[in-house]
C-alpha cells in the first residue's frame, strides 16, 4: 500500500516503505535508543535490526484520520523510557508530516528490550 495525495497538478503516491524509513531515521536519532526491533511472528523472537533495515521495525496501518505507526525498539539501560517514547512520537509525527505531507494519527511505541552494558 501507499499514501496518496491529490493536488492541482495530479496525484502523489508515497510508498509505505519510504514513510517507514523516514520514521526509522527519526527513531535512531533519538537519545537512549539502541536500535529498532524486528519480531518473528511465527517464533515470537525479537532481534535487533541493522541500520540498513530501519523500516522493518515499523508497522504502518492506514486509518481514516491518517497513518498509525507502530514502532518496536530497544533502549539503553538507565534512560527514562517515557521520555524516550514521547521524544520519538514527536519526532516521527513532525518528520513524516513535514517530509511527505501524510497525516499521522498516532505513533505507538513498543519497547522490546533493554541493553545493559558491562
């Protein structure tokens, strides 16, 4: 699926992979985030995603009021999870709407793990 925007000159179609990649970049630039998570639905196994596949940790669901983005992440131990989540939600909403013109209805954050160093 893709997001479609009609204007006076025609139609603009933006693939969901593009929107997910923009959101993934916004996530990875947030302090306290270790990486994106990908969940194997069949096995229930969660794994850390490399930077090349940022869109794999984001699920887009179209809704009448805009897109719903579900973001799966790993965070650094000792950071404030509510603060990280709120920052990510704000960054994603701003960037996706600013870069693509696509309305974001909600951004759901799922913390899949905490990395403890040492």
